[in-house]
């Protein structure tokens, strides 16, 4: 068989099996040890018998398995209902290190991440303006939305390797974003571990604390608990870990999902 036909067949298989970023995700997991070997990432899921949420499960037989750095959990229920269930559950299970409740401007995260240092050619500025345009065109109000944010205490502590995990849950009012009575929970965790290797632009090896964004079945179980207590569905989307401006595609898909599952806001 000609190589061109083989290549085209492989491309077709990949295209037909890889989910589009932003589509609802049927959660599948990578065992902790398999995640550590495949990604050379955190060993904590393996040590604590956790499973890591996989980004694109359908590609596992053809491509390197990757993890989702963060998830949107979308509930067809008002913000207060989800907040009042999820916050106490996080406090009881993982503890609370920091807590915020405010009308939030998403440019805070964007400027914290991209506003430092130089911006050659104005790349980040152009990217932000393009993302803002896409959100406006989709009717998404990405500034001044109500948010509750809870950052857990550290857990999964490994004293002999200086390792630990810390989770963050951002509970966002869909009435402010979409004019719909739904709630988005953007959640992720970061694993920190002492590592030996080469730092950026450093020729000599060094010992440093590395970090990995991921989501495991432990954090997902807190979302599933809210779903079970309220008897309502929850839908997951793969997301990035920073601002909503970094999550344009899943945010637009989330709105489309909420249009079909949630009533209009009454306020």
C-alpha cells in the first residue's frame, strides 16, 4: 500500500477519534502509575492511589495519553444552590486555605499571567482582543461576574520528597455570563514535587520544585457528590487553568449547552 494512502488513513482515523476541544467530556481516567510513566509528571496520584482525568481518551491507542489540566463542571442550577453545597464539601474534605467571594473581572488573571515583562509584537494584546471579540460575538459577558473561589489546604504530603497537592474551585454564576440560570465550576489542582533536572537556560542540573496542573478522581468526587445530593446532571468540559479569556472555545460550548439545559435568568 502506498505510503500516501497509509498517511491519509492515519489522519482520517485521528480526525474521527479525537474529540473537538470544548465538546462535553465523558470522563475517563489514567491510572496514577501509568500517568507518571507517560507524562513524566507528578508521582503523587500513583503514591495515593488516584486516577488522573484523561484529556482525549479516544486517542489513547494512537497517541500519547495526556491529562486534562482543568475542567469545567456545568450544572443546570442557580449559582447559590451549587455554592452552598460545594464550598462546605471542599472545606470538610480538603480543608480551606483561601476563600474569595466577589464580583470578579477576568482581566485580573490575564494580566497576572501575561501582563508581566515584554510582549514582542503585541502578541498577547492581539490575542486578548481576538478572544474578547469572540466572547462578545457569542453574547458572553466575561467581565464583572459573581464568583466564589475556594483554595484547599495542601494534601497528599510526602515529607521525604517534599511533595504536596493543592486544589482550586472557582464557582461562577451563569446568570452573569450567559443570562441563564446555570453554574460553572472551573476546577483544577496543582501537584508540587522536588525534582532533579535542568532549568530553562541553565546548563547545570539543579534541584527544584516542579508543578503539574491536573484533575483526579478525588476532586471529581466532590463535584459528583453535589450532583448526587441535588439529583441534577453535571456536564464536564476540558478547560485551561487560567482566565476565562484562555477558555474561549469551551466557554462558548458551555453556553450552547446551557441554552439547551437551563432556564433564562429571572433577575
